[in-house]
């Protein structure tokens, strides 16, 4: 398998126990996608059991589709790390901050 290495923010904490990628409050997906254009939901969330067998590795933020977030630059997250958890009746990026009006 070919592999690539890129710099991306990490998912520092995932508080969504029912997600298949969550093991010990750590996201074990290779990368996640945040947002639907407006809401900062975790598009990678998968409500399933059993959970991932992965015990090592930490997810990165591969893409952010929420243009209104202050950390979004050309659909890439530019903060060091994010947290994911329950918010607004869904699973969301808790690090999301509305961009200041120009």
C-alpha cells in the first residue's frame, strides 16, 4: 500500500463514545472531514459496533467544509488540534469558532 505523509491538525479528543472510530476518547480514523458547508458536524462519524480494532494512531482533520470558521483557510483546518463531541443535536467539531465579520 502506498502511503502519504502530510501535516494536518489532529483530533485531540473525541467525546463521542458511540462512534466506531472512538477508542478511549481518541479518534482512530486516519482523517476526518468536518462540516456540510454551514454546520461543523463530523462527517466521518459512524454510529456502529464493534468499534475499530485500531489501538494506535490519531486522526487528523483532512478537510473542513465550514467556510465561516475562523480556522478554515481554503477548506483546510489551520488550528493545531480540535475536539469532537455532541453539540446542537449532532456530532460536531467543538473547536469551531465563527469567523469575525470583515
